[in-house]
C-alpha cells in the first residue's frame, strides 16, 4: 500500500456537498468498469444509487477516497418474519487498493453496528462475486446464504418498468446482537424499499 489509509465514520447529515461530489466520482470510477449503466446513478453529485445510506465508513489516503461501505437500518421480511437489520451496501474499493477488502470495512463498522443494537447486518451481492465472498466468509463471522430470492423496489417509479424487481442474489448475514441460528429460515426476502 502506497500510503496510510484512515477510516472515517460519517452520518449522512454530516457530509458536505464536496464530500458527495468526491464520493460520486469515486463510485463512477469504481462501478464504471463493471458496466456503463452501473456508473450512471452517480452522475453529478449523487453519492448513492438506490436507498440513501444513513451512515458511511469511508477510507481515505493521499489519493482521496480509497474505500466505502454504507449502512441503512431497515425492517426486511424474511419469509413471514419481520426483521430489523443494518443493511450493508454501496461497497467499493479503489482498484489500486483492492487488497483493502470488505473485511476491513466491516471491522471498522462492527463497533458502530453493535451500538446501533441491531440483531444482524445484511447485504446482497451478485452471484458473480461468490468466490470472493466465500473467501471473505472464511475469515469472519459472516454467513453467506444462496438460493434466496430478494425483492426490492426500484429507486424511482418508472413507466417502462415494474415497480419491483426480484433477484437471485447471495445474501450476507453478520450476527451483531443475536446468533446466526436466530436468522429466519424463509427463502424469500422483501426489502420493502430499494437496495442500498
């Protein structure tokens, strides 16, 4: 690593316009190589793609934003059970620091998740990242669940698309205030909102 990385935890209302602009540029550069459409939500000063996070862990170094992880507390429905979670999303790491990894982000965020008194942290990733997530899961208390269907609303109502989308995603669950054995056994998850 070329320079020292420092982490900063920020509530959404603490961010200034300059922060949003810097984060939007970071996400355009981070998500752009995975497809032009993936960078589109971050045009201008928009530093979120779907739901807006309430808390962010942002890593900085001499090159600016190095990594990011967003958090949003919400109730999801797992099968028939309503469940409070801290949804993790908007994860990104600058290409030259890819070894920084999501595990660093979660380690930085874990004490704050415990203070928020949520039973679980939850997130989804596309199946193409399965090997990466499995490697991560071997070195942390995270459980990776597959074969679940996750329903989310679109960030904006559109005339040309249905208001919800259903995906087969890998689900990541991090026990925070309860044991993983307390996670409901349902095979469907309803976000009742857009993904983070």
